[in-house]
C-alpha cells in the first residue's frame, strides 16, 4: 500500500532532500519550508508500477531513494528509455496540464521513495506563493532543456520544454524561444510563429527566425484571406509538407514561399488558433519526423496561443473603439 502524507515531524527530512536537489538551488530556508508544505511523500515497493503508459499524470515526482525505470511497451518487448536515481525528477508536465497522460510507464527497481507535487497543490502554490511557483517552473524548464546536451531523444525534450515555456513566458517571447530550439534540432533557415484571428480576418505574427527582411513587410499582421499558405492551414487545420516531389502550386504567391516548407496547425478544443511554419531546411528536405516533432510542440503550446489570441483581439477591439467610436 502506498503512503502519501508527510507528517509534521518529517519536515526536516523534506528540507534535507530539497537542499540536495538542483531544482531547489537558490531558495531560502523560508522558501524551502513553504514549498515543503505543498509536497506529499510516497513509498512504492520494489517491482511496483508507479504509473502506466496512457494513464493520467497526477504529480511531479522527485526521487528521494531508490531507482525508477522509465519504459515503453512495444508489443511483448518493453524498451527502457531511462533509469532515474535520487535527485532526478519526472512527470513535470503534470504541473501545467491537468489532462496530460503518460507516454511511458515507470516501475520501481528498488523500494522507491518520492516527494510529489500534484497539479492542484501547484495551483495553490501559484496562488499563495507566485514567485516561488515561477522559480520552480523556470528551474524545471532549465533542467529539461539541459537534456538536449545529454540525450539523442530531442523529440521528448522539446515536447516537455514547449509546454513549460508556454506557462512561464509571454507568448511572443515563448515563440522566439520555441523557434530557436526548433532550429537547433530541425536545422531550417527560416521560420514563422503566428496566431489566427478569424473575427478580425487577421494573421498575427508572434515571432520569426532567420528572416533578413521582416516576413510581413514590416507589419505585425496580414489579412487572413490574403495568404494562401497560412490561410490553408487556418481553414483546414491540416499540416502541409512541401518538397521537390510535392511542390506548391504555381498559382501560390507569397513573399516567403519556398520549395521546402513544413507548416503545422496549433489547435485548441477543435479550433485552429495558430501555426508554426518552417522553411528551407539546410542540406536536406523536411520529413515526417520533422512533422511529428512540430505537431507535438504545437500541441503543447496551444493554451498559450489561445491566451495570446484573446489579448490581441481585445487590444484590436479597443483600438477600433478608440478610432471609430467618438464620444458625444
């Protein structure tokens, strides 16, 4: 049976663990004490499946003692992706997405002791100690991004990084960081990150990378109906992949058009709210692996785009009122 409470007398033990974790470096004694109030403890016997592929993520897990095997089922032959040790963490996406599910399973290789932070507890921490919650998220982002230098599985890293960035940064800065990270992996020469505002017939430019001349002629938006490439993504909510064997129609005329492009929609609750478009892959063509990576990242940042879209819509409506609705 799994224990999930931290009695008051164990607070000192929690302090000791938090002191040893890179995630807590830089926190004061008081902040460590505040954070510990939102944590629960759990103990799992050797061989226990802690979480299963397809199950809902419940909490961020901080490994206190023992080892946790992270694996994925492929038929009858599970593949081990990593073994986590004391001081490591996993399931960080549970803090930012209540609906997220495990893409892999985790099993205790020894008796496993963890500290856990649930989505609900993190929401309470964010409300009562916002600076501390932001600090923790930024530390998580930094730790996850560092995996780019320690693993070949950059797809998984960007999956998590995209989601955490979307919670901690303004949408435009998030876009710049996401594009910069994608360029490191996919090696495209140029890219766009946009949101769609159908009620205003607008494509809003949120970020771009690699353009010597601004892609929208110096404007931060263009008419939605005036761009056949992004307009197609907005209308159909479908990915486009342009290669030598699958070129753009000759009738398509946009300033940024390229014989090598991949564009993926960003959707939220069935509505296409934005897109990521990458152009001119260096020394190669875009492929289905690139498409899969972009689609995963797009899913993770959808919530932030929705918030950004609402802000831009509000600002535009206020500007229309200011210009056209004169006081009597």
